[in-house]
């Protein structure tokens, strides 16, 4: 799996970490970021489908 490096404001990272760990929604920050990216891409696909921009 390729690695990606990014800069993120501390406020976003701090908020994200509140949802990471035992008894929380995500097992790691990387898991949270992957999940957010997948959801965003699904959302963009829905928007493209509504506008007839999806390729078969």
C-alpha cells in the first residue's frame, strides 16, 4: 500500500484523535483518514451521477 504524507492543522488532528482508540470508532488516525476519503469519494460519485458525469 502506498504511503501518503500530508500537512494538517492541529485543530483538525486533535478533533480526529478524539474518535481514535480503544472503544472508539477508528483504530488509528490512518484508518480514520482512509474512511473519510472513501466517504468523500462515494459522495462525489453520487454528485457526478446526478449530473450525468459518471463514465460506465
